[in-house]
C-alpha cells in the first residue's frame, strides 16, 4: 500500500535534472493480455498494479497515471533519456508475467501472459507547435 500512496504524490509533470542533463521524457504505454482475455481483475489486477509500481520505483521511473482494466493496461510514465519505450514495456511485461503466472495458476492456461504488441505515444509540457516556433526563433538570431 505504501507504493500506491507514493504513486499518488507523483502526478506533477516537471523537468528532471541530473549531473549533465535536464529532461522530460514521458510515455503513454498500452498493452494487453494474450487474446485480450479480461483476466486483470480482482487480486490479479491488484497484484499486477503492485508489481508495476515496484518495478517503476526500482528503475526510478515516475508513474503519472496507471490504469489496469480487465483486458488492458495504461501506463503514463516519466523516464530517463536512456530508457526507451521498448525497455519500459519489456521490464513491466517481464516482471508481471513472471510473478502473476507463478502466483495465480489459472493464468498458466494461456500460452503467454502478454501479446508482443503495444502502443506508445510521447508527451510533454509543450506542444510540437511551441517547439517549432522556438526553433524557428533560434534560426533568426
């Protein structure tokens, strides 16, 4: 429960800084169970949420939103510039598949936990129009 409370406080979208970078890398990711089976309910859905929150905390990824639906997952997450969307998906699918199949034997009926496909979109604090105007203004200087 402590992990979920921590999730509640990380809803702000701010630039992150480290020794050499200032960055804001945000992904909206969606993925679903094999054959889009509505299995992410009850204890399975709760455990799936815990596993994703734990993995994101471990990687220092900030979850802005996480919605677990019976047949798909939405994750809106701020990551480091070195983390690709494919890596975030791989980590989240990997940890949830391993532990959910181990803890809930009824999931062993499916050949694999997740489909290979996923949706990804990037997001940020400014629109692409604002960025284009900024770059155009820099060219004039």
